[in-house]
C-alpha cells in the first residue's frame, strides 16, 4: 500500500502494529494516517481513539467490504473517511488527496470570508482552520469542520442527508448514516448534549438545518 502512495507523491512511513504507529506519530506527527482496523497489538479503532485524544490528524480508515458496523465505529472514533477492502490503489490515493485538501482548508468551493465566521459564542477562523466556543479551541476532524462551515454558510436551510453527503463529502452515493454520525459528534463538541442541540436542528422527514443563535 505504501508504495502506491509514494508513487502519488507522498512521503510514507509504515507501522506493523498499533503500538509502533502511535510511537511514530509521537516522534513526528504526519499530515495524515491511513489506518487498518485489523492491526496486531492494539486494533485500529483504539489507535484512532488515542490519536484523537492528542492530535487533530486526519485519518483514513481501511475496513472490510460491506462491514457497516466497522465503518460507523470508525466514524464514531473520529475517522475522516474510509476505504473498503479490496480497494484499488487509485481509489486509496484519491481518498488521501481529498482528505488532505480538506484538512488544509482547500475543500470548500467558496472563497473564505475575511476574518472568518461567527455565531454567538461560536467563531470560525477560516484561514487558520480553527473553531472556538467562547474562546476555547474545539478539536474537529476535517469532515466535521467542513460540515459545520457548509451549514453555517447556509443558515436556516434544511438539507437531506443525501444532499450533505454530496455537498460536503463529494459523494454521489454512499451510506447516509455517515452524516448522522458526524452531526452527532458536532453537536457533542459544540453544545455537549447531542439530543438538545440549538444550532444543528433535526428537521423531521428531511434532515438537518443550521439555526443561528438569536442575538
């Protein structure tokens, strides 16, 4: 797998188990991690959890073909994208490029507004790719960040999960539960209680909309 990413222009380090992967990240945090769920030592989900506790590094998860449970568990722990086995080298390289573009702040089509975006105590620095609540930095994955910015740019507009999957993920088809998981994680990070969100509202029978906080 590593040699295909090298051919695509990336510098690659390979780890043979979960402990070695964490040690390498500790020594020199990479721009992105491609993480197999089936790792010896500690599995990929636990590695992803530990990465998320310390570093906002994008993660592309490798999962078994058609195993929805593994994919959802990967998103729950903070994975940005997934590739199902067996996969083509071209597909993996494409997903890696896509996630890196988002992580570097180049994925959203609109030109960032000078000074960023704000809503009550929520502020988004588009240049720095940072989100803060009352001045406190909130660690978001690149997908969570893109989802938040897209919805903030379209306030009070209801989107279906399929529309969000297309606009934010760039997928014309896929598992819409991916969107559900990311919305729940965003709610938890922004407001603590995902069942009582005041910003990302569930529109029953449709999907979700972003509701600005009353001034």
